[in-house]
């Protein structure tokens, strides 16, 4: 195997941090370099690949379609290196679990909390599998998953974690506070949603909020929720999204939720292969998900 075709490691580190933090300045602070050095590394990476991986605006950066593919691969590779390095430092291999969920949930909710998991469960070798399709669960392959839906789910042990809701969010810099502001704002749409039903769209939200005069068919359209959220953070409009997925961005002030009206969604569930339901490390991880998600969203009662 040859590694001569790989981009420089420094440029990949700069890219991963910039994509995760949506900021050259924040990435520079994390890596103890200057924003100019980060920008240079990104240009070097794009020159090496021959494609753009980031779209820059004066206020923020966002992933291109090619950049998203590279980001997912880079996160997976770096996580793998960290796990092996930790095993080597401790002279042992931890308990291994592979967790599957959607790209959006992993990127927006779980990846920012990996540090908590590693600190609380240093013996756990957690491997992430991103898939927007439902994958079969079995011990030794994909062991556990965070699934989104109404439940129950056949053939697995499932625990409801948190109910979801959808709300308009936008950059605080847009200063949207009223129905009049919304009528003048650009709407951001996410096409291709298949859940929850009925679909959370602007027409439904405006009807429930009692807001008229909004052109609910106009605005920016994305087929990927991650890109839509990044566009909202960059100040490009107002998007109707899962409050669970943008909880961190709201807490950090990157996004604001100007209206109280929400649309009900489905729910997030912790599911595992039936033979793992009582295994100690799975139970501890499930309890952590319950406690952490419950801090921001109401917990559901188990299905009867």
C-alpha cells in the first residue's frame, strides 16, 4: 500500500477542525496556529485534490459536497487513529462497539460529545458508522444505533430517548423577531425529507403559527440538512430544522430560535442487537444517552 497520494496530514487536520467548527479563527485557536496558517493549509489541500472543499464567506465557512465526503472520511480516520493510539498507550484493547446513525445526528450531536464519552468510558472502543439508511444490527458488526422514527422497531431492543420538534432557526445577525421580519427573510428548505410524517415544512409551520403573507415556496433549497444548517449559521436565511440537531448551535449563540411555535417530530431511540440488551457497557452507554438527551428534550415513555 502506498500513501504518496494522500494529502499532507497538517492540511487534513486544519480542514477537519475548520469544517467541524465552521470557522478559520476557531480552528486556528484549537490547533495553536494563526488563521492565515489555517487558510494556507486549506488552499494546499484544495490544490492537492483539485476541488474546492470549503465555501468561504466573510462571516463563515461551509462544506461543499466534495468537502462533506472528505470530512466524513477524515473524522472516521482520525477517530480510528485515536482509538488505536489510546489502546497502545494503555497496553490493552478496550471493549469494542460499533454505533450507527445518520450523518446529521453523528455530525451535529454525537461527534461534539465524543470527548465526554471517552472521559466517562475510557475502556470503550466506540466506532461510528454513518448511514442514512437503516442498517441491520448484530453483535460484532453494527452493534447499536440511534434511530429516528415512531417505533417500535422489529428485531431489536429499543429504548426511547427524546421527542423531537422542528422550529425555525437563523443567525442572530438577521435580527428576526416578528412575523413581519419573517415575511422579508429568505427561507431555507430541505428537500427529500421522508420523516416525520406529516413532513415539517414552512406551509405547515406558518399555518400552525397563524402567520400569513409568507411566500412558503421561495428561498434556498438543499437536499442535505447539514448544508442547510450551515447556510443558516452563515446568515443566508431561516431554516426549519430539528431542535435536537441544532441544540449546540443554539446554546453557543451561532443560531437563534425566534419563535415559540414548533412542529412535532418523531423520536430518537437507542437500539441494540437483542443479545446486547443487558451487557454492562451497552447499558452504561444507553444510560448516558438517556441522561444527556433528556437534559435538553423531554424523555418519552416506553412503547406499550
